[in-house]
C-alpha cells in the first residue's frame, strides 16, 4: 500500500491511504533513511519504502511542499527583503508561492497599491482578514501540501485557527494538538483540507533560509523575472546592476521596475557576496 505521512510521534507514524488512517512503525531500513511528514511511503505491517521527494525542508522538517503562502500585514511593517528571499527559495525548490496580505480589515489603499505595484506581476496576491474570518480565497488555494511562512505577529496562528475551526478533518483532537497562544508544539502535522493538506507549522516564524543552498551572486538577478527585459539592455552581460550603463537601473529610474524590488535585490546581493547564501 501507498500513503502520505501526516504526523510523527516518537517512532509511530500516522499515514493516510485512500481515505483511511494507519498508525505504522518504520522498518529498520526506512528508519535509518529518515521519514518525514509529507513523505509518500509504501507500507504493509511497517513502512518499507520512502518514495522519491520533490523537495525537503530541514526546519520545519517537511517533505514534498507544493505551495507556500508568504504572509505579510500592515502591522508589523513588512520585511520585503524576506518576501523576496522566500520567492527565490520557492523557485529553487519547485514550490508555488502566494503572497497573502492579512489584516485587510485595517489596511489602507496606499499600502495595497505599494504591494500590488511591486508584486502583482510576479506572484498571486491573496487578501484576507483572519480576524473577520474572511479567508475563503486562501482556503481555495490550499492544494497539494501547503504551508505558511512570514514574520512573527503577521497573524499566521490566527489564520490557522480560523481555518482549522471548521475545516480540520484528522481524527486527532484539535484542542489537544494545538493551543496557539501557548505554542505548545513544534512538531509538524498535515491536516486534510478540501483540495489538499495544510502543514501546521505556525510555531515557526520563518523557513530555514540556508536551505536555498549556495546561490552564486552572479545568478541572483535571474531570480527576478521583473528584471528580465531590462537586463537585456545592460552594456555588459556580467552586469550586477549596481552601477554603470545598466538596463535595470534605467528601468528603475523610468518606473518600469519597482524601486522596492530593486532595493531588496541590492540587499540580498550584498548578503550573497559576503556569505554566498542567505
């Protein structure tokens, strides 16, 4: 039989297969290999094989992530460099990103316009209010294995609570599994939704950005699709878009490229030059 690992408790794994739930121990071989939430596995009396992974996150420990919801809000002030890092992270790991604006009940038009002008051409933007339970667009886009990431206090826990209050379908009791205000668990659990699974990782403020691996700073601008047309106008193919006869800089001056995105690029470029990773 084949199934997906929903959770792990010590040496016991909860697996869903064809709508049924199984509690299974690993074989010696698969235990040594490592089994993680999100893994697709083969099992009989024990887990006998871990199928090839699409990707793997070390922190939080999660396999086969399909969609990442990058959550921002008007308060606290968004860290847009982090947003860009997460977008690049998604590209590197074959993950579909979404930019989620929470707390839209208190947002102003200037804030929305700034984000839309900078990001609507490169990532789908979803506007929600967890406080008012206006989260239907987010729920409709939870497909495959999905997770959330973002700064602390943007409302990730509130979003998960708003979703789980009505949508959680696993057999474990939500009240025993999660007490959001107290951060009682740092274990990852997948909860089945209408179209996929949502990873309960709200105890983690950010993904481990070192997972992006060694990204050469010369390649960074290729992860900015909004730079693509302007890059062709640079005098030198090796241009890093910091100075000189540069199509990207001219694009920023002309308003064709978001100054916010360009400043993020320069900040990440400097980090990569110093450390060769995020």
